[in-house]
C-alpha cells in the first residue's frame, strides 16, 4: 500500500481513534499535506544533503546542484568535480557518499525502480547496503518517495521535539523511547510522523530548531 489522500484520511482516523493527542492536532490544524518526493536519484542526494544540517541549508545546496546540470542523473552527477561540489555545499564525506550512490545505481547494485515492488523490509535493506545511506535516510525515502504508511524516521529531532510537546513530556524522548512509543501507531506510523511534522511546522520557530540529530 502507498499513501494517497484516501489512505491518509483512513490512517488519520485510525490514529485519532487510538491516540487522543493526535486527535487534538487534527482538530486544531486539520490534515497534513500529502508531502511527497519523486522516487529517483535526486531525492536520495537531497536526503543525503539533509543529514546533520538544517533543511534550509540542504535545500539551498540541492538547488545549486540542480542549477549546475541540465538534468540530474547518476551520470551527470559523476561529471561534476569535487571542487565544484564543495562550492555547491557538499562536505567531503557527502561527496564520497553521493559518488558511491551514483556508481551503485549505474553498476546495478541499487535499482531504484525496483524498490516500489518490494516490501518495507526488503526496500530498506536494499537502501542501507549502500554506503552513506543509513536507517534515517532509508526511512525518509520510504516515507516521502515510496509513500509507505508505516515508515518511521528513527532519530529525527523534529519528530522528537513534536512528540515531547504534544505529549507534554518532561524530557525529549530518545530514539529508543520514540521507537517504543511508535508501536501504538502501527501500521500507520508514517501518518503519525506526518501529523507530528504538521504540528512542528506550526510551532513558533523560536521554540524549536530545524535541524536533526540523524546521522545517515
């Protein structure tokens, strides 16, 4: 199953019947947009850029990358030299990760077109075997590009901040604590994450910082 407006509404109703805190968000803010990204190489590059930096900074670097090529493909990416990538905003480590990703797609180690036919576990496994793609990056791709309803971006700081505020917790929940809490929202954890993100984006900016403790 992939998320659509119909399944998003179904998931929201299911969640709100089981978690009154989520019901309050939905009542106050309405349904979150059905955010999505294209299931392609460029999306993974953008998510790699988002690792450990602000989303605004990553987006600016990605926009500069798009301006540097007529069409972003694994092949065109490999034609950009390291100095140009550094000017665009890639760190040395992210250059390594991104080049390996491009080479892996060209060489057949990763087939992005085939991921949509795989279940969550198999799609996740196919992604994390690529250097530079860890659990957070894989889950964001499953959530945003593949539209999986139970993807859960473990270690995302914005998610932890939102859960802390919505649940009135004394301390920000750790990734392990959030993982345990998320069992309540299965099999619609991605919908819960979208609803928490919807809340986060409506929280006064001085109370939160748009960065992430994610690694890969």
